[in-house]
C-alpha cells in the first residue's frame, strides 16, 4: 500500500528533525567537553660542559658582570659563563616607574646609570650576531622576586625572535641556609620554580640557600632538613634540570647531606652542584679541591667550581 503524500512529507520532516537534534547534540558535546591542556614544549636544555667542550670544573666564570665595561671585558675574554645580578630601583630621580637594572644589593650602592636588563641582554645578542663562532652563556642572579617575571618575559620573547641558543641559568636563593636560620627568605621556592618553568622552560635553574660567612661555629653546614626541603621543592615541580649553588666554605662539613642532591632518584643524573666563594685560606681551598678530586667520576663531573 503506497504512502500518501502527507505521510512522506511527515517522515521527511521527522528524519530531518532527528538529524538536526543529533548534530546539535554533537556540537554541544564538543563545546562542553574538557579540552586537553596545551603546554609549550621546551627546547632542549643546553648541557654546559658539552657546549664548551670542557669538564664542569674547567668552566670559566665572570662575577657580578653588572656594568657595560665589565660585560664587554667578559665577552672579549676566555670567560664562558657570564654571571650578573638583577635588582629593581625605585627612585624619584629615575621617574615614577621602578627600573629593572643590573646591580647587586644593597640597592643604595647601585648607580642611577646602571644598565637596564634590556640594554645588557641586547648587547650580548649584538655581540653574538657579530661573532657567530663565539661561545658564551649567561647566569642571571635575581635579587628581587618582583623582577623575575618581567625579565623572563623579555628573555622568552628574545629566545623566540632571536633564537638565543646559548646556556641560560636562572639563579635565586629560595631557602635559608647556614648562618641565616630563623631569618626570612625573600623568595618562595615554589613560585620561583613555577615562574621559570612557565617562561623559560629550557633554562637551567640555579636554586640555593641564603648563607652567612664567616660563621662563629666551625661545624656549621647545610643540614639534612635544609637539603631535604630543597629536594622536596624540586620534586613538587618535577624539576630535574637544576644546579644547586653552595657556599664552598660549608661544603666539607656538609658533604654527607649534600651528596643527596646528586644521588636522589628524582634529581639524578641531571642535577649538579656549583661551589662559590672567595678563599683567602689557600690551604683550605686546596683541601676542598683535593676532596672533590677524590670523589667518584660520576659525581665529580657534576660539580662546577665558581671560586
């Protein structure tokens, strides 16, 4: 029995309505379904010894390279890693807005004409563009939490536009250490790590402890609780590309605790130690170097000497 025209029309409308409802349902599901998080994939972190072709203890450093003459001197020398400090100046003589400049606390000692971070970084970029075979790295030592994000934003933009393919270390004292127990630390370890990971994921983080030297106690050193607090902070953010700057005067007293920074399964084998400090006691420095030379090669090759 043939369907009447009205029934055919009804069925056509019914099918069309069902298809429309199905399509609408799919659209709604696509809209409300949770989207997978998209994260910027970090470029490969540059291994410093491989980049310069020397063991870690042979890397040559400059310190407090906070003026343009010192920067030019470091760029035109055998220096490999250029370390500089970053502070913020908030002075009426500089205008209403704070100025992010290269300098070391106390900020009262930083001159008004201290180079801005942008000037300092751009000079390095210009030098590298004119000297394509030159190999230099930078270590930015942040002294004020407020300057981290704006500096890393600029660094991120520079890496994207200019292809800043050199080692970059980001340093801050994020916990209190020997001689500073009970005193506040201006940086928060979790905030610093997360900010650096968000803005400069391919950089090596250099995170350490505030310390005071000389100590009145000859047995003072990095305690196990201080070391474990650092390891916990790294684990929380799955941080493995990390070096731990250590006051070298406390190293021998603390080795039993500090060794965990190299052996903990969450950090090894990419974590390292960077020993810093000026030694007036030549015998003490020689004792330190002899101890390091006697360590297993796997550990010795992950210790930088910024002495």
